[in-house]
C-alpha cells in the first residue's frame, strides 16, 4: 500500500489516551528532545565521555558510525540536574500550584498497606539497594519537567509514530509513543525514574478478500516488559473501551504503561537476585493448590487483586484516567502521524540509549533504547515479531480460519487413511508371525529362532498399538475440527478471553478500603521489626528465642487485624495446630498406630474376600 493509505489507516484507528492527574509528560516528537540533548559514550572502566554537546546534536551526528569496544554504551543526556537554588524555587512553585490545583495528584491508600509483610520486607531491601545502585537523581525529574514545559511553550504538540506491518495475513498497526521522561519513582512512588520513555499499542486487522475492507480483530497494549497472550483483547471484548473505532488507553502515571480499564494496578518488580526464590515460591504455591484441590485459584490474576509472590517488590501503577485526555473526540488532538516506514535514521542507525545511563545493574533506572532496539542493542521482539509479541502468531485471521481448519481436517483424514492401510498390513504380518511362533513351540532345536520370532512379534504388536492409538486420536481431532468448522460457519469465534491466563486487573474498591492506622502500620512495620530485633539481641539475649516467637505472633496478629483477615488467620492457625498435634501423636504412638492400621487393613481384606465368596 502507499504511504497515504498507511497514514489513513493509522488515523482511522488511532487511540485515545487518558492520563492520570499529575502527569507531566505526554507523547511528543523526538526532534525537540534531540535538540536539547547531548551525546555521550561510556567505555569499559572509563569515565563517560562527551561526544556531541547540547545544542549541536542533529540526526546526522547522532547516527554517525562510531566503532567501539565491547560493552561500550552510547547514551543521550536530556538535561542537567538543577542546583539547590533552582530546585528549591521549583519545589516552592509547584507546591503553591498544587494547592490551587483541584486536579493535583493524590496517591490515596498507601502502597505498602496493599501487600503482605513479606512483600514489604523485600521492598525495604529494594529501597536500600537504590543507595548502592545507579539511580537517576531526584532533581533530574524537576529539570526534565521544566525542559518539557519549555518545549511545549515553543510549540505545543502531541505526536505518535506509526508503523504498518503485514504478516501471515494480518495487518498490524503499531502506535509508538515517545515521552521525554519517566518519573514513576519521583512522582508517583513507583519503581524507577529514567530519561526518555518509549511505549506502544498495536491494533490487529484482517483484510476481507471479498471487498478489501479492513476489520479490527484484536488490540494489544504494552505493559512494562511483559509479552504474550495476556497483553491482547479481542476487539469486541467489553473490556476494550472505544470512541468510535478508536481504542481507549488508560496510561499509568509516570510509568506510561497502557491498560484497558481505569484504576490502580498493583504490579510487581522481580529482582534478578531473587529470581530463583520467585520460581520456588510459584512452584510451592501450585503444589499447595493441587494438594488442597483449590483449582479455582489457577486463574488468579498476577497483578491486581490476586495473591503476590513475596519475593517480588510491589508497586502501584495509577491509571485512573482522570487527567488530560488526548486523541479523537477530545479537546487535545494528535498531529499528523509520523511514519516509521521507511525506518528513520534516528531509529534504525542509533542503537544507544535515549537518555541517561545510570549504571543500574537492574537497568530499571537506565534510559531505554529506541523503538527498534533493546538496551543491549538487540532488536525488540515487538518490532521484528509483532504477532508473537502479543501471542497472535498461532492464530490466522478470521477470514482464513475456516480454510485452515478444513485443510487440517483433510490432512488428518489422509493420514488416517494411510494409517489404516499400514495397520491392516502390519496386522496381517503379526498374525503370520504368531502362526510361525505357535508352530515352533515344543521344538527344542528351534529355540533360538522361536525366541527371535517371539521378540519380533512383541515389537510389531507394540508398533501396531501405537498406530491404533494415533488412529483413534486422529478421529477425535477430526471430530473437534468438524465442530470448530461448524462454529466458524455460524460466526461463533469462541470465548473471547480463553487465551488469557493471568489478566491485568485494577484493584477492587474493597481492596482499597484501608484505615489510616493500617497504612501507618504498613509504613513502619519493617522498621519496627528491625529495631525490635536489635533491642532484643542487645538487651535481652537470654530471652531471644522466646522474644522472637512473641514478636512473630504479635506482628502476624497485627498484620491480620489491619488487613481484615483475622478469620483466615484463625483458620490457618487451627490447621497448623491440627498438623502439629497429628505429628506429636504420630511420633508418640507410632508403632501402636502401625499395629492398629495393619489390623484394620487385615480385617477389611478378609471381609471383602468373604463377601465375594458368599455373593
């Protein structure tokens, strides 16, 4: 298709973005950002080197070839942090403005009150780790807000970068959004801050072979670093809010993650050093569910109202949608789409970071690379595999689905016919072998030949059994394909959310009803634990184990009380006490129990055998 046709298609389905109050950065063009940035180079074991100073950076200079050693990082620097005087003036100005602004952001219930004690402890470790890790200075966010404000005063604009990809019968519309800054940590108590931010959503279209009309089928929203089926929703899913043909996106405050529904999302950050413990925790949770047969919990959302893995750090993504709205039907509109076809030089030829390189071993505080690349210079999956990124690579477009089903059915039927012939021939051969084996019985001089024929007969019987099992399975597959074909002919595409395993859901109103004391307790509980631990070991070491037990009981009781889970605590304590009591009885009366069990088992077996004899 032509550039004009691609542009028209992008405009037809361009999204509506709804932000949270207090958001300071919105999608923009990259050129004003580059004009205010400097280009740097960090070589291994050396200080950062300025390559192009601020005010002199152009696209041409950005993409110049720069051979370098392995592990060399090229990065931009958007702004210089404010000095103390500038920062104080900015804080004062913003404080006065927030008091007058009825739309100023307010966090609501405390983040830590929403999670358990274990998650809060890991969160404390994460906060302490920021002191040793690379991190973006807090005053950088203030300087970035001022620089972005100046850009908007010079030329107010809201822009996205569009890309149209055709693959496996699908037409994929990608909408890439560039933000000057991610202030999730400094602005909204999130996980990170970093210069620059690239986000994306995708709309998946099918093209009718009859009239050439494009029909939207799926939409997928990027959320942090997640990939797969959980990111996408079918176009007719009620969860996909639309303004005409324009999908509505609720943008996370500061993080700029994209969500289908407004609300507050409790998300988790997995620390690489704790990754093995995360896996162990998930396996133990699955084992416990199977043991208690609590299968209804298998679809518990990973991020929302569900239970959390205590080895991940919890954060809140505020996607309330009560702030600025941008796009079709809103006061603020998109400017003409900026196409990524052909791919601009700044996107294809520059593999460095689009902001400050903070030396963060977790990379959370480092700026991202552009839309094409990951931080390490490899190509993003969302770029080279837009279908697989959203788990759509295993599905044909709806117009082609019936043809795929009928082709699969024909192939299996042909295979089944061939199997039937093979089974018939092999069965005849097996009977012939059986006849020869019977003929060689009671012939001592033919023992070796008898044994070889018998082994061949058993092996052939196993092969026939496997082929008959395949024959039966193929019959079931044909039946399933027949049923699926009937559904497709009737226009039934099946359950719209069958592909979702761990959906992203906002926290419920009930889960947000925390008292002020609960929030205070959540904020101080970890600190109190550490202080109590030190006091106990310094001033009462002779009672350390008793004291630790009492402390644990006190904290567990307080935790359950503030989180309104005393009934669950009582139930859990009852189960634990029952298990302990059973263990004590087993240890104390082990042999007596063994004798009793054996006697009961013997009596049961005799009764069943005699009952069978008399029946």
